[in-house]
């Protein structure tokens, strides 16, 4: 009871001070009504307080001008890409093409699969490395086949990277890393892979460098791959197919980028 009485006395003493403070503010801005609480007003009573609108404290977030500039450039690039023939061109699969093509939108690879005399063959085709004819001089390589010793320069050719995996059941598999050019297929490396994960996989001996093998053995492996469908006919088709895929994926990427910047 004593504590309640003291609290009421403190509230009564503070009320005149609060009234004087509000009265001065009212003189400063007579258009603003004054709301004075009676000392008898309790917390449970409904009392309206003149809080400022939330709009005074927040404003619509505006994107920087650089975002608009970026969008204009992206839209221009989308228009140029849509005007090209590559993004919607459908390559005709040649007769006798031995592989099933698995092409997933948004991926930078295409998977080829087939069976051949009890073997499972899977080819991972990556995006092409294109040569447009505008490469600087340091991108040109010398031709080492000139007999007179004078090295002539020839342009780097467009190419498609391939990874060929040949397996038989649950046993080990043979894996080739190849590069397909317009006129030839090179084998960059070859290894025997165990069909299991091992902590010592990085330490496994995978054989010598392919170019260090006997020339007849190299030719035999090229023939080995050709019999399984890795032939110039296959890789020439893949070259055109992957160029078109690259255009389609680029256009799709631009549209996703535009949507992200806009949101």
C-alpha cells in the first residue's frame, strides 16, 4: 500500500511537467492537437497516440542507375543472340550414328551412350574450343612437319574435348581423354580405372604418357576407338552439335541473368 501511494504521488508530480512540455510544443505547432493523459488514466484504457506514419521513415528502394545500364546491355546481347541461327538450329543426326544422345538443358556437357559386344561405352562431350580466325599471333602454333627446318605457322583449329569410358560389367574400365578436330582425333591420355573408390586412387600407376607409347600401339588404340564409334563422322557431327548447344546455353544464361537483375 505504501509503495502504491508513493507511485501515485510521483505520477501526480510528473504530470504538470509533462503538461508544460506538451504546451510549449503546441505553441510551436498549433496545427498539432495535444493529447494529455489524466493521472487517473490506466494502462488498460484505450488511448490514441499521434504516432507518425511509417511512410515518414521508409522510402521505396531504388536500384542504382548502373543496374539499368547493365540491363540494357544484357537485353542488347539477348537480341543479338536471338537473331543468330545457332541457338534454335537442330542438327540432323546422321544415318548410322551409333550413340544415344543425352543432352540436359543448363549443363555444359552432352553424354553419349551405347553398348558394343558386351561393353558399355560412355562418352562425355564438353563444350567446344572455338577458333574464329581473330586470334592473336601468340595463339598460332608452329608446324613441326616442315622438312626444310623453316617452321611455318598454322592457325589453331577448333576442337571438342571427349572423355571415353569403356567398361565390361563390374570390372575395371578403360578411359581415354581425346581431342576431336575437324580432320583428326587425338588421344591425349589413356588409363585403366578400377571400378571402386580408393584412398590411393591418386597414387595408382596409370601407364606411360600416350605419346611415349610405340607408334604401332598408338595406331592400334586409334583403331580400337574407331571400331567403337569414335570416328571422324561422329566427331564432325558433335562439333556442330556442341556449337549450337553453346549458343542455346548462352542465350538461356543471359535470360536468367536478366531476370535476376530485374528482381
